[in-house]
């Protein structure tokens, strides 16, 4: 949705709910395990029995702090839990324990890298809260509308969540998608969450409004709720931007409300009018003391932060000459990034390493259900194979064959070449004789080449590779074909 094309500009902010990778729930000792039978991980605390008291999960606080540090936030010297009051069947207490006006992480700024360049997104806050339970609808395709009955699974109730809220700094759905993908990679690198959107470990809402291009004011915003796919979220934002522009241009006014996007129909549906903070009657949680993290502990966590994906990607594109796509793919997960860097550290060409790790290596390992760092192809073996390619001992087809043997046995590539006789033919006289024979055996193609059809060179290269079992140097064969034809 470009401003030049429409005369309008989108203003987008996102809110992300991240399920923290703790062993137990936010305020009780119930275990967290996805996919277990309903209501098997509950206790009086998460079921809100009378007289029970919550206790803050220290690990959840730690994960919130390292996330805030990675996002450039200030870690509040004091944060407070509140009660957010509302009734819904999946909320047994009739209120949610959440942080309101005293969150644990305040402010922040993130540089987002894209193939077209970079942009910055402000972080308003990141705060801790508990998740609600899960409503399970019977009939009606699993949706509430048309369901015959509904049940409540309290296994998820009380799961630690970190809600990350951005400033309205995003201008296109594509920017929002780029930010969310980088955020997911960052959270995974930190070990904060697995960010599995299909299982609900990461959920994103988008606040969307439009304004005349170049203006500074803000339009009326709507909220797209709980999108479990970045692709669907981008499509939903595109649809909502178009809907709002249509309303305004027709003389109407956009209503502040919460919306649902149907990706199958590419349609926006209203869920409810947008709530304001006062609708929830927030007040401090009387059963929990404020969170006051020790400043030495915070600095210890800051010092222990790993290299973040955005920093790694910037270094690889600037210093190693990788494309953004190469850097994005190879920087996640952390094990793959470490594998790539280990290959390059042996002296391998970074671009060749990126191409082979992303391409042929992962393709061969995929059939075995392995990842590079788990395989018999150690970084040293991968670097050795790339060296044999670089000095023309191997052609690309032969290198793939050698790689398959290394995947199977873990043998050094040079030994595989020697034992199987797979080295590339380097004797110039042998290659000249081969090319002369091919030109004599294929006069029609030779004549086409003399007539200017240079693509026919590929035919001769293919024939040479076939005749030598892939051992001919394809680049040198092509050069000799052109030389012999030019010489008459």
C-alpha cells in the first residue's frame, strides 16, 4: 500500500504476546506441556480456588529482562502487577493478572534489516502477564460460531506471557512483517520462547489507521486480533488499510473496534467495540509485592546476552559480502549460524559456503532428517570440499557426489576423491582431444555454434561431462569449444 499510489499513509503498531519458555506457570508450580490431555496441569491457584495466593515465577522475570535488554529497553527499578477485570469463560478468576502502568521494560528502539535497507521501530513497553485458558468448541468446524458446545481446557491458563508493544512507527504491512520476523529470530536466539505460532507461543495483533500522506495527525485505529501467521497478518493489514481508505473516501468515518481477518475470504469482520483501559477497572494486585530486580543481576544478564541475529546479519552482509537472504536464512537457528561461521573460519569462501550450506548440504540432509550441525559433515569437512571445488579438483556435479559420501560416512572429501577416482580431468591434452572428438561427432551443432548460437556450447559441455562421468572441467571445456570453432 504505497502512499504515492493512494494519497494515503498507513500508521501501524503491533502488539505481540510471547509465551515464555519456563517449566512452570506464571504464578503457580503447574507444569507447562503443549498437547497433553485437557485439564491435567491445574492446581487451586490457576483454577482460582478461594484463599490461594499467587507467587511470581522468577524465570519469567529473567526472560522478560533479557528481552527488554535486547530490545534496548530500560529495565524498570520497580514494576507492579495489576488486576485486569473482565469476565469470559476462559478466565476462571474473572480477572487477569497483568502489568499495567508500571511494566518491567520501558521504551526501547530496534533497527530492522531488510533487503531494501533498514528502518527503526520504537518499543513502548514489554510487560508480564498470565495467559487465559483455552476454549474448545465442538462442532461448527471448531469455531465458536455454529458450535454445538464449548469446553474449557485450563492447561494453558496461567502460562507466562510477555506482551511487547511497539510505537506506531510502521508504515506498511511489509515493514510489520519484517519487524515480526526479526523479533521472532531474536527471541529464539535469546531462548525466551520457541515462538511457534501454530501452537500459539507467539501471537500478534496489529493496530491500524490511515491518514493523508505527509500529514502528522493520527486517524482512528482498529485492531486486528490474534493472527497466527505473519503472512495472514500482512494480508489482513492490507485488507484493513483498503477498507479504511474506502470508508473515508466515501464520506464515512472509521469506527474504533476490534476486528477479525478471514484469510480464506480475504474479508474483515467486526468482533467488538474497542475497549479502553478504564473498562477493565485496573487496580494493583493486592496478593503480589512489586518486582524490584537487583541492578547487579540486570547488568549480569546484559553482559550475558548472545550475539543477536540482526547484528550477525549486518556483519555478514557488510564484512562477508553475503546477500540479505543468505544472512537471514543462515542466522537462524543459532546452531546453523555457528556452523556457517566455523566453516568460514577455516578459510572457506563465505559466499560459496553460504550457497552450499543453504542448498546442496541441507537438501541431502533433509532426506535423513538431519541438520548440518548434527551431521557427519563437520565444518572442517565442508571447508575441505569447498577447497576442492575452488582449486578445480572437483566440478560441481562431482562435488555433490563426494558430499553424498561424506554425509554417509563422514570420510574426508580428499580421501573420497582418491578412493573413487572422482578427481576432475586436468590434463590439457586429454581435454583438447575430447573437444575435437565431440566437434567431429556433432557437425550440425558445431555449425550452429559457428553461426553465432553461443548457447550450443552448453550442449558440448553436457556431452563432455557425460563422456567423462562428470570428471571434465566444464568451464575449460566451454573455453576449448569456443577456441576450436573460432579457429575453424
